[in-house]
C-alpha cells in the first residue's frame, strides 16, 4: 500500500508464542497485508522474543517492540499505537495474540471505511470485525455495541451496523481518530480499555461493524463478561474491569452513572450466587474507581 494508506498491525502478546505464530501466519495470508506488523511484547518469559526475531529476519515488515515490564493489554496497545503513529501509520489494525483473521478480514475493514465515507459523507471512527469462537459461533466477549440508529445505512449488499464500542480484537482505526482523541489509557492495565477507547473516538462519529470481516478468537471457553460468572481464578480481571468502568462512568456520567453501574454489578453477582468475600472485593474496586482519574495522552 502507498504511504497515504500505510497500515500498521499492532498485536499485543504475553507468553503465548504458539498462538502468536498462528496470528502472524494469518496476517501473512491477508489479501491486503499491513505494511508493518508491530508485535508488542509485554516482557514475555517464553520463547516469544526469539521466534519473532526469527520471523523478522525473513520478513522485513515485522517489528518487535519488547517492553521492559508487563503493562497489560491496555499498556501494550498504548505503547503499540504510539509507536505505530510515530512510524507514520495512517491506519492501525489492533488485535490480540490469539485471534486469527480470515484471509480478507483486513481488506474488508478498509473497504467498509472508505466506501461508507465516499457514499454517505460521514467519517467512521473505526471498523471492527465479526469475532467468532473456534466453533464458528459468535464470540460472546467480543460483541460490539450498536448505537440507537444502528440500522440507518444497512442494505443487503452492505450490512454495516453503526456501533460506538468494540473490543481490540480486529479493529481498524484511522490516524485522524488517534490525532483527535489520543491513545488508549495505559493505566487501565486490562479490561475496559478497548470499550473506553472506542467510545471516546466514536464521539466524532460511530464506528462500523463489518460482518463480512471475520476473525476467530481462540479462547479457552466462550463466555461474555458477566459478574455473575466470576470466581476466585477470574477475580483479578473483574477487579480491573470494575475499577476501570467506574472511572469512565464517573468521568462521563457523574455520580448517578456510577450508582447505576454498581447496582447492575450487584444484581449480576447476586444472581450468580457469587461468594460474599468476592463481592466485597468488587465493591472495593468500584470505590477505587470513583477516585481513579488516569490521564488521556496524545501520541
């Protein structure tokens, strides 16, 4: 692609070298390959670094950005998008190290952004794929959120839905959105960083859900994010999620937004019979989130 359409893929990884190699295989097989593939390595302790460097020796589009410590998915995407912006990228395709794009996935996202703007005059803030689980069903944790008039521009040949939020599993973000709205919040560490970011850039105009662009998310199981499903093993992620979303709701909706969120979390945990000692830790995370005000940085 030319410099005016330079696309940088940003893949954040941590100790999943086998799956990461499958991701790089899938990117290499794209009908519209990124100009640069930036692997953001969250200080992996496995053979990730050696394998990526070996790949890069035979493919000059691959770059390895090893971070000095594990800063979580949020910190990784912050660092990766900042580096990609400084490289001159005009589009940033962000995704996980366990998500395999089908051969035309990136091309379909590009086509949707360009055609939508050309036909309707509006400039979508991102385009995201249909994320499927390994059995072909919808991946529950990667379902984008539609806006109120989501069906406004749908027709049979182009079933693109207007959305204001998606996950960082195959999202194509144009440079202008990063220039105008900044980078993902690194201090979130993990969970809700993608929802906050896409909702932030969607202030300019909603994004597009592009169902003909398909990515397979190779997760251990297919479950959405519901506090009623929380257990001791997953508690640490839910604590980050509760803190981060509370922080965002206070910023955007004030006290009433936080109270509504806390009430909804309480109902989910009660409905799922989550043990009381786990519930207390989530309530503490919500209180922490009320005072948590991370900065939004420009690239």
